[in-house]
C-alpha cells in the first residue's frame, strides 16, 4: 500500500472528525462513549481546517491512501492527520470569536431531555467554558502547537514520524523554532512516540505537555 501526504482541505473534515473520534479516548476509540460522535472533532480538529488560516494561523496535512480516488474524502482515503496553529494566542482568539459561539447554540449546556452521554456532556461543558488558554510556559518555548492522529490500521508504520516531518518543514518555513502539544496522561503510547522523536518536557509545565526543538530534527522528508 502506498500513501501520500498533502495539505488538508475543507472537504476532508468529515474524515478528520471520524479519525478524531476513533482515536479520541487517550489514543483508543471514543466511539462507544458518545451519542454525539462529532463532538471530539468539533473541539480538537475541525477549527484548524475550517477557520480562515490567515486569522487563526492554522495549518494541516493528511495521509491519503493512493489506491482510493482523489475525490474520496472519507476515511477510505484519509487515514491520518496533523493539524496545528503557528500562533496559539491568535488561534485562541479566533476560536473564541468564530468557533465556540455557534457550537454553544447548537449544543445548549442543559440537555432538555435529549439523550447525552457523560462524555458528550464533558465536551459540551468544554465548548461553553472554552478550553483553557495555553500556559505561558508553553508559549515561552513556542507560539506553535499541534495535534496528530492516525487510524489504527496505519499506526506503527512510520507515518506518524513522516507527518511530524511535514509539520517541522512547514513551521521552519515560517521561521518557527519549536512546537509543543498536550497529551492525555493515560496515553503512554503517544508519550513514548514523542520521546522517541525527540520531544521533551517543558519547564514549568505538567509532564503531559511536550515540545520539539526543530533544530534537533534532522530527518530527511520522505515524499
Ligand atoms: C501516536 C501516533 C501519532 C504515532 O504515530 P505512528 O505512525 O504510530 O508512529 P511511527 O510508526 O511513526 O513511530 C515513530 C517512532 O516512534 C515509536 N513508537 C510509536 N508508537 C510507539 C509506542 N506506542 N511505544 C513505543 N514507541 C513507539 C516507533 O517505534 C518509531 O520508532 P523507530 O522508528 O525507532 O522504530 C499514532 O500511533 C496515533 O495516532 N495514535 C492514536 C492517536 C494518538 O494517540 N495521538 C496522539 C495524541 S497526543
């Protein structure tokens, strides 16, 4: 099987939402936890694709199965993604203005009889409260943060490393020297992956926040 990495486009959003769900419980599927399966993607993936990148300073790449026709934007074709924002504070402002308000209307805080799971409600509480702003300790390392998720069938085959390589290349092109991310504390597999790639803990931040200094990345980008 061969795959291509290309920039994400808005037609990819359903696939991103699905991938986010299928990896959304500390790396495992969150599908059984939700009646509203779109919630994880709405919180952690879609704003990076659907907000105007000139305002939110977002970017993203997807891993696409070459055997599936170009016009297929489902998870038949799209097997993983990496998304991020080069200016985290700008991203936070953009989501506060342009993203969370509509979702608060779509998902009222109180369910009013509609069936919700505990996990749904946790996300709905989050979108009403807004995610916590990034820690200054993280921003001192870099303005840029990211998220990466691959479907189980393509994990442990080197694609995560390659997607990070694309992100590194993109961020270097913007003159950025490091990138950081947050990891669910239960997701030890992801922590091991990041450590292997050279991510390190961040001074003054909890140990589930890690950063990569881009000058330590010396792998060739594999096309
Ligand atoms: C975590 C994730 C992005 C890693 O991507 P991947 O394609 O599976 O990882 P790669 O195959 O590129 O591995 C790169 C290196 O990390 C190591 N690695 C990957 N997963 C690992 C694990 N669970 N434990 C130990 N090492 C691991 C690999 O052995 C490899 O090292 P090597 O080249 O020296 O052998 C991917 O597995 C994933 O999306 N998981 C589910 C969602 C998730 O947890 N996302 C992260 C949220 S913070």
